[in-house]
């Protein structure tokens, strides 16, 4: 798997758990991790937002079609080995990750909260981590060109 973390500050413990889990999935060919611009910090809370972009392994498949509605032709098409829905199931089986809080055909979203109380302080802060996983490099059926 090709991993790109150049645009990630390294913040987010759950993001690291997701990266480690995605490394174990053979169908993932590429993973890019980025900080999202919506991260915020205040006295009572820290909001960390990260985005993960995955590209799946592909395989070639032969498709039979008719050209001009008459002439039978065969052509090779590349299709992804896994989909975002399949990734949802694979990550759901990992104990540290589990099922996402929101999922659709193009994105998975995880939201984790944690109360942090540093040593020698009476008040802590709430750490909120939002991680979104998108698929890149895939042709959607509604976007496919004839």
C-alpha cells in the first residue's frame, strides 16, 4: 500500500488507529491522510478533523457490448476490487474501529469524543475527533462515459 501523510500533522489517535487498520486490508492500494481545515481549539474543547482518501486495487474484466447496436465487441474494463460499502464491513470487523457513525456510497464518517484531564489540573477538556474516509480514483456509474 502506498501511504501519503505529507499533509497530516499527526494529530488524532483514532486517525492513527484507522491508518493502521487500513494497512492490513489488502484491497487498499493507496491511502492519503490530510488535516481538514475545520480543526479548532478552545479552552474547553479541541476539535480535530482529518480526511482519509483511499484508492482500491483494481482488476480487469472483459465486457461484451454491441457497437452501433449491431456489431458485437469485447473490451477490457478496470473495476475496483472493493467499494466503500465493502470497506465499511471490513473496518466494522476491526475491534478498535467498529462501524462508522455515518456511511453512504462515497464516504464513511467516524466521530469520537474523549474527556482529557491533564495532571495537576482541576478542569480538563473534551477532545472531539472527526474522521472522514473518501474513495478517490473511481468511476461512478452515473459519471461513466460511453
